[in-house]
C-alpha cells in the first residue's frame, strides 16, 4: 500500500493496549485536522492490539502499522521516528484520549512560531475508568520556564503524549536514546531545548490516563537515576555546574491501596457510584481486612 505524504505523523507505540486502544485511536481519527498519518508501532503485543489496529487500517488509509518483536518503549519510539516522513511528529499513547482540536491547534502554533521545535499541551488527568482526577492550569508554558524545570529533572512538565516535534530538530539532536529508558522524554526534551524554543499550549488538549502500569509507579528508582543522568549530561553540554551531589528525587508514588481509596471516594463525590464500586472491589482484593476498604464498598453500594 502506498503511504500518504502528510503534514503530521502521529507516532503511537503499542504494547498489549487492547483495553483502551480503540478510544485512543478513535480520538486521533476524529481530529478536526485531517492531514495526518497515524504510525502505530505494535511492539510485539500478545493481546488483541494488532488485530484492533488492522481493523482500523482496513477502513482508514491514514493508519499505518509497523509490527515487530517486543523491544520496549524506547525501541518502539525510535522505529516510529524512523518511519515518520512528515515535517511535524506528534506523540500519542494507547491509553490516552486526544481532544478533537489537539492537532489543529498544535499545527497552527508551530506554523506561526517557526523557532519552536517542541510543543506540548496541558492535560486532564483521568483514572483507569475515565473519571476526571484533576486538570492542569498552572503548568509552565514558556521556553525559559520549561527549560528550567527540565534542568531540575522534571520531564513531565511537558507531557510526553502531548508532544509535537519538528522532524528537522530530531535530525539535529538525534532520536530517543536507549540508555535513558524510563527518562527518555526528559533526555530528548533537554536536547531539543538546545536547538530551538520549546513551549506548552495553555489549554487542555489531552486526557492523560493514570494507572498502575505507569513507569513512574513500577520503575521509580530507575527513572530517578536516569533523570539524574540526563540532567548531568545536559549540564555538561551547556557548561553548567550543578550543586555537589545533586540528584533528582521527587516525592515517591502513593501506595496503591491509598490511591485506590482516594479514587473511590472521588468517584463517589462525583456521583459515579459505578466507578467507585470498581475501585472498591480492587481495593478489597488488596486489603480485604481493612475497615476503610469495607467502608468505601458499603458507601459505593449505597451510592453515597
């Protein structure tokens, strides 16, 4: 099949993402900006992810699938960038939801700011069932603010699945680097900030799903060490001296029991007893003899 020659390539790495994959792909195909190609990198999935992608590819010529053995996220991202032909590359994840005008607004900004090489957006955080947890409103948006945060190791100041990047800038700084797996976005963003301007659009354009398969929950120490290494490398490139013994050390993720409990009570507060019951069941599976677990379940069954 002949590939398109679009303005934008959307790079979507996939590994066993069948649960939320349709919602993610639908949100891209429903964008108000239509001149794009979705490059879906199937990273050796063992569930129905590939079959789902193939169904989309049969009905929408904008969907292009690269399927390969599993190598992990960084390898899939590298292959996605190599497959990209468009001048602008947008990232997306298989469990998030892009709001309809995301690509349109990012392209418009990049067109009017030719010095911008990396553009993110604000996000609405959602739980595994799609309930809103919180919304970003005070996240930095300017180059100087964002670069200062990146140099503190805070890669999430630009949410990875919101990123739009100029392919020419990738050509200058290189692709993702396997040595920084788990902090690959921070490493790339620091390098991009050295060849052009970076920014966040001050608007929520993506629903960012929280779950316990997230890297920041399952590989916390590895991520922190590689974020530290990324900042030291960037400082060396820029001739900056870091404080003696500096290390990136964010607050640790909350225990799963506490997070499930918080999500359950938030669901009840939001009048979503159905979602509260799902969190309560998960909580009871982890902490069946805890009175707070049963209290949440009773309230969820009553609906208040």
